[in-house]
């Protein structure tokens, strides 16, 4: 084996290592981005469920906040429909809840929007007792 053959073999080995490590680096970056998206998605689902179950949520409201990990959220509600309940003076409301979650990435801010609808049926007034 001559010196020229050894130099060619070492250079080919170096080129193959560079391509392998650059592919590995790209894969790790993609994994990091997916991890951030997955955390934001889980938080968004949890927050949307929390808003859906919150009895104090009313139409035409805005709520917002930031988690300790830096995920910002903003929720807006809107009245979609209002219909009277049969035999009652109260009306049922269909409320749309739109949630926007934002988080910082190395390339800027990413956002995720989720929405749902909530049917709000007011509690009937207690029956009046007449003496």
C-alpha cells in the first residue's frame, strides 16, 4: 500500500464522517423542534380543556398568560348562538373558544391555534316557596 492510497483512504473516511455527523446534527435539531412543538401542543390541549370546564367562562372574554417555561397563551370567546330554553326565561348559549399558544424557537416565534365550542345552559332559578 502506497502513501497515496493511504491519503485517499483517509480523505474518503473524513468525507464520510462529515456527511454522517451533519445528518446526525440535522436529526437532533429536528428532534428539538418537535419536542418544543409537542410540549406546546400538550399545554394547548390542557389549557383548552381547562377553559372548557371552567364555569366562569362567558362570551366575549379575553384571557391570557405565560407559563414558567415561556409558553404564552391567549384565549378569546365569542357568542355563536343564543336560544331560549323551553318553558323558561333563560337562554342557552353556544360559545366559541379560540386558544392561541406561542413559544420561542431559535428562528423566532411559533404559534398553534386550537378552538372548540361550549354549550352553556344556565342553572334554573330555585323554586320560590310561597307561604
